[in-house]
C-alpha cells in the first residue's frame, strides 16, 4: 500500500503517499497516515502529516487509493 498515491475523489488532487497506518486492538486498520505534498501541507497550516479514516476509502486500485475527503 505504501507505493500507492492517495487521490481525493472530490477534486482529483494527489494528497500524498501512505507512510504508516493506525491499527486498533482488534487488528483492523483505522487510519492511514499520509505524507502529504507541500501544497496540501500549506492548507493544513503546519508540517504535520495527514491522517484519513479507513472508512473514507472509496476504492483501492492497482496504482492509487481513492479517498472521499
């Protein structure tokens, strides 16, 4: 999954790539931790990485993961 780009379904913008995941005590993925692009970083107003709820995933493709944000 780390080699896949994260793409917003809202506007088609590339949000970054997965650098880590958060797993709950049941062993299920709850969040994707994404190292985002500089443009997205400026929107957040800080240098922190973004996290997206696993439920926001619309489709996992061969090259990309589509996320509804």
